[in-house]
């Protein structure tokens, strides 16, 4: 364990698996105190206990980021358990992929409630504390969908474009208060969500192979590689980075043709 994040008290949403869990482990290894949120109570409890068994300091709460009252209560509980939150990682999200005219109103609402409004709910709950403390960090886990479009993934890119807009808006709004708001945009990452996406095709093996072929390096990222970038962006090593987005996709979004 090192101390790159010593003094950071970080709330992480969607922390029971995938990128969120990888970020939690990486932050704990750098000396941060953590408060983890997810809707999967059993997995969240198991992973938090595992973290604490490594001498990390982590609390947890099963809560939906769409529930404003629950999130406000969770921030208060986190402050009581690990100290006032001074860093937030908005990682929780859900894939909602359709052709536009096949998108129901309910699925549109679910997409925006979780991928955009949920991030705002959490940010709004911690911002007063960050401002009162003279500063802090918010990191939104966006996606390359925030600036590129893959057909038949509607309305997910709309929500991620908006999340990037919110990042920039809040970063400028509260810069003079010492609050940095940034985004991290992963491309394909080897998580269960990506596996589920491949499995939605008639030939999952072929879908996976096609994804790998798209990438200049012939592979996709691991959750741990995304976590390394998150540690940097939460740390005090980039104090003048604000209202911006760091892309981690192996060069996928730069390449014109796969």
C-alpha cells in the first residue's frame, strides 16, 4: 500500500463489480478510505468485507442512485463511518441499447434516470460538503459513447453525451470553490456488461472477435487499467485538470476504420 490517496475519503457508486470494484481496490491500495454503493447487496457486502480484510477502510450501503433521499442519507452515513466525503466517483450505469424507434418511453426514462440523473443525485448530495471543505473531486465514469455513436445503441449515447456536458458545466461552475469535476471515458472493457452485450448476438464468439478486431492493439481494456487512470484523476497529481475528459480506449475512437 502506498499513500497517493492518503486523506481521500471516496464514495464510489456501482462498486460491487466490474470497473467500480476495480477502482475501489486500486484506491484502497493507495491509502484512501472508501464508502461503496451498489444495488446488489450480497455482492457489495462480500466485496467490502474482502477489502477490509486487506486492512483497507471501507463502508458500504445498498442504495439506488435514482433515490434522492436514499443517496442523501447515504452521504450522511458515509461521513459518520469514514469521515466527510471529499471525492466522488460516479461509476454506476446501465446499458440501454435499441434502435431509436424501438425505444420505449420506460427504457428511455431508465437510461436517463441511472446514467445521468443518478450521477447528478450523487454529485448534488456531496457538493455542499466539498464546497464547505474548500475543495474536492468528482469523477464521472463516462464512455466513448459520450463523443462517438454506435448504431443501435440508442439512447445510451445521448445520456453519456449529457454526462460529459454536466462534467464540463459543473467543473466551470465550482472551480473557484476548489472543486474539480472531470470525466473518464473508457471504450470496451472486459466486464460482465460487455460479455452480456456479446451474448445478445446470435453468435457471441463472432461478436467478441469483431470487437477485438476493431482495436488497434487487438484487445480491449481490463477493469484494472481503467482503475489506474481513476486513481490519477482523483489524486492531487493533476490539480489543474478540470472540466475535461480522459479517454482510455486503446486508440479505438481515433481510428477512422477498423
